C-alpha cells in the first residue's frame, strides 16, 4: 500500500484540513480519523500534535518526506507540516494505520 497515493486520494475525495492551527483546534473539538505530520515538522509543533493525538486517541503518521513534499503531494504550492484527515473519502489510508 502506497502512502503517497493514499494521501493524494484522501485530499481529492475526502475531507482534510491543512496546518497546525487547524489540527490543534480539530483535535480539541472534533475527532479526526488521522493526523499526518511531515518529517521535518518543527519539534515543538510535532510534540504538541502528538500529545493531543494521544489524549484523544487519534492515530498519527510521521510522513517520511519534508513539509514541501507533503505540500506538493496535496497539490499546494506551499509547505504543509500537519495534515488532518476528517474523512478519508475513497482512500485506504486508514488501513495503513491499522496494519502499522
């Protein structure tokens, strides 16, 4: 199963939010299905997102690429350090979590 492909399909067909502020707000008020953190995400941001994920029992993945790579994968011309997936749509990204 390809993580890049799964993220692209989730962005196209599902419901996602990009950015740390959105992730922090959604983890406190909503229940996202998954949080994707870029490999070069600033340590303080990474720590806070992982903390909220553990508190709310939301799984997270550390994306192996940089925030530029994650932004390009999502079809955006800017960096994305944190991607919050509310609805995976047609993506099988949640199967990656259950397997891993």
